[in-house]
């Protein structure tokens, strides 16, 4: 069996739709997650990348079938979400993640991204996943590279920062055979 085949079988899904990684559980969102997500998104280190969230916006945008709560240590420590391009010529998925600063540096973000990537490859049939962190978000970029994402290119003046100026993004992608 290929190492990818073995890696795909490591993921487990329970009856609730939760996805189990090595150290995290990705749990489908419920109304209770709104306040937990807001607590993460309003941390200054996270709000820099995820600005302008309030409870209404969290409820509107971050509770749904393509968003999971990241749980570790029996608590919600972040969120991870995906979107899909269903056009057969371009079919792929995109991923985004936010993690509480108090758990940074513990490999939880990489485990969450790896777990969702396995789900997207194995269960949803994608062959490619993209992620687009801010070009100066060094911690996130290192985490994504540990999972196997590769740098594709710089997206110039890609998003407006909290300071009102435009900032570069980094386009990264991962093919099914590159997942680590």
C-alpha cells in the first residue's frame, strides 16, 4: 500500500461527521461555536489576518457545512474551512484556518490542515488544494509547508490589511501525492 493510501486510512470520521487527526478533532459547526470562534478571531495576533469579525458576522459566515471547529485538549482552539470549485476543468478545493495563539507552535494547525486535506482528497475526490496566507505570515507558511504545500507565487496587493493598505498574499498548493 502506498504511504498516501495508509495516510488516508488514518483519518476517522464518527457518526457526527467529525474528522479525527493525530492531535485534533475537526467537529462540524454548531451554534455554540460562534462565541468560541469570535474569541479566537478577536485575539490581536489572529485579528491581524481575520479582521472585522463580530458575532453576527461569525454566525453568518462561519457556521455551516464547510466549516469545522478545531478541538484539542477538550476545547475549541480554532476553526478550519474549505470551499470547492466544482467546474470539472478546474475542480479543486481551497482551505483557510485560524488558530488561537495560545496553542501556536504545537503542531495543531498542521494536523488540522492535514486532516482536512485527507478528507478533501479521499472523501470529496479532489486532487489539488490551495491556500493563500498573507505573504508575511511566516508561522502559517511554515505550518503549511510541513503538510506538503508548495509556494506557487505571490499575489500582489492581494488583500487590504487592518491598516487600510494592500498587502501581498502567497498562493500555495498541494497535490494529492504530496500530502505529508
